[in-house]
C-alpha cells in the first residue's frame, strides 16, 4: 500500500515536471520565432522559462487567492528581469509587446 502511494506520488511529480518542460519548450520555441533568438539566447531563455514555470507550479500548490496573485506577479517580474539580461533591447521591447500572447501560450499547458 505504501509502495503504491509512493509510486503514485512519483508519477504525479514526474507528470508535473514533464508539463513544465513541455511548456518551457513550447514558449521558448514561440519566443525564438517571434524574437529571432540565436542558439545561445534560446538555451538561456529556455532555462529562464523552465525555472519560471516550476516556480509558478509551486506557487499554485502553496498559495491561494491574493497571496497567489501577488507571488505570481513577483515571479513574472523576476522572469522579465532575467530575460532583459539575455535579450537585446529590440528583442526585449518586442517581448514586452507580446506578453499577452506569451501568457496565452503558457496557459495552454496549464488547463
């Protein structure tokens, strides 16, 4: 019985991790197309996006209501700061202009 519960927990964790990886790949590929990322930028942006999605997932499990939203905004600000250090000025402006589309792409993986 304990083994079954442990296996179920491992499967759920693996599924959440896979969802974060798939989401990070999809969003980063979308950003590569829209922002013309080079290979080096792609890798860095992927890592930023993966970390962001993992923290968003953790936030969703730990926080509720206003605390959840406040933490999500802080996570988005942190992600933006990290992306700003990777992207050129023009790429970052384009990224900011397409934030709504980026959010929609991320939301596809969390429905």
